[in-house]
C-alpha cells in the first residue's frame, strides 16, 4: 500500500493545526472549569475528565484525517 506524499503533508499540517486548536480549547476549558468551581459547580466541573479527553481526541486525531483527505482531493 502506497501512501502519497501529498496526503502525508496534509496530515502533518492537520496535526499541527489540531495541536494548536487543542491548546486553545484546553485553555478555554480550564478557564470555564475554574469559573464554574468558584460559582459552586456546573456541567463542566462534573464532566471535566471526559471533556478533557474529548478536547484532546477530536482535534489531534480529527484534523490530520481531514488534512490527509483534503490533500488527496487537491492533488487528485
């Protein structure tokens, strides 16, 4: 099975963008959890571990797949 170079480049760019998005989303989630803890709890504080996993998995694994597919469509 041959993996095209364009797909690898697209996946690498997608991974970079996903990592940046993870950093932003993780910071926003941390701020939200801290704010809700000060107010006495809420949705984000109850489901913080699951939300942290979701915030990591979606961008870090999703963006490379999207980048790979987009590069494949652009190149042909």
